[in-house]
C-alpha cells in the first residue's frame, strides 16, 4: 500500500469515526429530551415510564375539576372513556380549559399513581382536538363530550 493510499484510508476512517460519534451524541440527547404521549388507558396499564416526563392526553371528566381555595392547585380527572387518571396542576390553566375539553398535559406520574402536570394545553377552537387525543378517543369508542363519563367520586 502506498503512502498516499494509507493517508486517504486514515482520513476516511477519521471521517467515519467523527460521523459515528456525532450520530451517537445526537441520539443520546434526543432520547433524554423525548416526551412520549400516553393515553389514560396506557397509563393505567403501567405502560408509562415512572419518573420520566411524558405527555398525557384525553378529555377532562365532567364534574371532576376541584380548585383549591387558597392556592393555584387544581385537581381533575383525565379520561379516554375507557380509563381515568387523576391529575394535579399548580398554576393558571388556559382560558379554554373546562370539563369535557380535550387537553394534553405535560408532567410525571408520582408514586400514588397521580399525574403531576407541569403544563396543560387545551384545544384552541370547538372543532380542533389534538390528533393523539382524537385517536385515543376513537380507539375507546367515544368522540363526543356527551359520551364522557361523569365523576362519581366527590372528594
């Protein structure tokens, strides 16, 4: 092998090594910042990773919103009509947040199986629903707010 070929081979090897390292770093950063979407049914079945930030989507169950008198704490139940999960959020809710509303919440599950939301997003008009929420409701067999079960659990 001539010195010129050895030099070209070394350059090609360094380029391949550099590209491989760049891809590995990008994938590592991506996996740490990835926020997976889960429905209440998937969360209830234990498919949501514990301690990882996830997005949970569904409908706010009718008669489930409880607001604290002395803080910004709001508790409500999120449903996909098949299963429900309790949600706690401290902060100012979007103006469009209400019972029967399709929402997506960002947060983590705690040890008591309650979803602690750090952000709540509500749909922006009467006809729009986040695609993930619409798919989850379609799988559960309900797409209209009238089909949302009412909260019978008065805490």
